[in-house]
């Protein structure tokens, strides 16, 4: 028997109901992952809040998705990879960029590759990024504030990747065409 319940508005803890109802209204459906996160209203609210904040940071939309997919592939969150592949597709990102992000291979765009490498450095060094790696990131045209925006993105999407893996959140049917599995 599963440990985690994919809640609906009717079955969710009372504190999570307004949040999941808002997600359902906004998207037109309730993603299973949101229903699973609703078991902890604080986790769900926290994740959605920091997602909204990350979406307002100074990184552009595709830059943010480079950070998200880098975290998602590193943490092997099949759901996050599918969701953010769909987001990159909606943003009109180059298919070669999307494929390289999903495969964890060097990106065809030097600036995005510097961002991907810096995101890996933040993860690998738990924030204590070596000066040479920070310098390479800045030399690619990013600003010091962008380095902190990457930290915000890493924190935000560590929440969702860990929660999705813990709850075994499935890929909902609308995202099935973006399904992903980590390389063996």
C-alpha cells in the first residue's frame, strides 16, 4: 500500500485545500505531484512560494529552465524533467538545447553551457564554488546577482525533486510525451 496519498481538494488536509484549489483553477487540472505534496501543506505552500519568487529573478525564462533541468537531471527526477521539457518547448527553446539538457551533455550555446556548469558547481561544492568556476560564469556575461539567483533555483528545485522522488510522483498523461529516464 502506498505511503503517500495523491490528494484532491476534498481529501487534502484543510490547510492545503485553498492552495491546491488555486493550482487546479490556474492549470485547469490538479497535477498528481501537487496532490501528493498537499500531505504537507507547508511544503506545498513553501515550494509554490519560492517557485513564484524564482520566476521573478533576474535570470531569463530559458536561463531559469537551464538551472531547473540541470537540478532535475542531477537529482534524477523524471517528473521534473518532463515538466520542464514541456516548459522549454513552450518557450520555443532549440530542440538541441533541450536534448543536451536531458542527456546531461554540453549545451550547444556557450552562455547556457556556462550556466549549466555553474549550476553543477553550486551543487557539487554545496555553494562554495571555486573562484575559477565563478569567474568563468561571470565571463560568460552573467552578473554576481545571477550567481545568487542560481542558488535560489537550486534550493527551489531541490524541494520539488526530492518531494517528487520521495512520493513517487507519476508523470501525468499531458506530459507523457516528455517522459525521461536517467541514463543507466
